[in-house]
């Protein structure tokens, strides 16, 4: 497996940016910016600090858009519109660094559960707007499959394939750890050729623990074999809790995926 390896840590969103030097020290090719907290790209000071720090490294970049308090499935129209606006703004700013941005799907409120068809249509309309912005910026926005949390959309392959089908500027991020919690990883891997971006981390199949790769129940031989068979050449992002586990995951992948 010769794919570029990036590292991301949503647990570091309030940390001083110097921690990213450890990503390169561990051997990674890039950093996936979790655009929350101190790393929001729509805050000029934060964006400038990120650009300046990256300039002193050899790290490439992808971006994970913000998701805290946003909901593309909201029937509360002002929240729905603001969620779209913030994701579009993230895409526009991310285009200065990368052509890959991952976003989360929305989730169902009690009110939304009474109108699932309307929610589906609204969500597709939101993706269409975001995808148009992405295409205009030369970016592909990748919708991510969710873990086994019942209110989330796009936990299962057919759902996320249907949600993204035919929308310009929208691809799919396969999160292997999330798929392990829903028992759908093998099904996703069969369609790996439809994926535009990969997230890699481990768990015990019950909750989204973000363990180091190799520390859970995922059969990584199957994952690495699927990547090779599909001829997937894209980025593989290890999502972890800290730099020590980043190193552990990196060594596991290099030892077992070559």
C-alpha cells in the first residue's frame, strides 16, 4: 500500500498548533485539519497561523469541516441554512490548502423523524448547494459514513450511496472505524472504488473509540487487501487521539500493508 498517510486528531482542536510537528516526525505525509476550535478556517487569525506553521513543514493537507452544532437534516430552517453556509465557507477557505474536504451528514431530531421523506430531500438539496460551491473552488466534498448512533443519517452503504448519487462536487469518505460499529465494513470495502477518501482507526465494534490501528477488532488484512485490489490511490487519514498513538498506527500500517 503506497497511499499517502495523513494524521488527524479532533481531540487537539484547542491545543497550540506546535503539536502538528509531531505528525511529520512520526513519518506521516500530511495533516487533516479538524476545522474546529483553534483551527477554524473562517477565522483569519487561525487560518494565517495554520498557513504559517505549515510553511515550516513538508506536510500536505486535507480538511475535515466543522460539525459541532450543525445539522444538514434540521427542519429548523435558520439552523439548516446556517449549517449550509458554514460548510460552504469552510470549503472556500479549505481550497487554499487542499482539494479534499470531509463533511458529516445531518441527524434526525424528534420532529424530523415524523417527516423522513422531507428530511431526505432537504439533505440532498443541501449537498447540491455545497457541491456547487466545491466544484467552483476545485474541491471535492466527501460525505462521511457515520457510526452506530441511531439518529445519524448515512450509517449504511445504500443510504450514503443514495444520498450522494448524481450530485456534482460530492464524493464519499469511508470511515473504517465507523463502519466497524455498524457491521458494514466488508460491504463498504466491496465498493471501495466508489470512495474518494479514507479514514482509518480502530475500535471493538461497539462504539467509536478511535483506538490506534491494530488495537481493536477490525481485520486490517482485509482492509489493506481491498485497497490494493481497488487500485485506490487516494489519501488514507489515520484519526487518532494523540501523537504516540499516531506513531503506533503508522508503524502497524507500514509493517502490515506493504
